[in-house]
């Protein structure tokens, strides 16, 4: 079974008083990493509009738990070779 990588804009809150929009990456709906917005993305309203429509705000603890789960299941795309529908998305993380 091939796994699918997706990405979307979400709010990320590393501390209780700080919150900003990031590009969140998922494997079959489970978040495994994030990236800061590019300058071009920051200048656009799309990331903020999409993040506002995605109700969830992610924290470091959320990513720690979900990444830990993926590692235990040997399904973390950054650490294990996997059968992916769209492996080209991994090149965005380099």
C-alpha cells in the first residue's frame, strides 16, 4: 500500500503566547514536520486564509508525539524508505 504525503498551512504555536503560520507536512494525515513560510508565501494572503480555515493549532508536543509514533511504526518518511505515491514532495524538505 502506497502512502500519500500532503501539506497544508496551519498555525504553529511553539509557546503559549506565540503563534505563526507554517507549512505542515503529513503522511496519510499524520503530521511529521513543518517548514517556515517562504518570503513569497509570507507576502501572500493564501497561507493565512488556509491556516484560519484549518481549526487546529499545532504545538511542538503534537509533532513530538506524531513523529514518535511514525518512527515506532517505521513510517516516518524522513527516516525510513517507504512506498510513497508522491515521493517528489520529500525534495521540498531538503
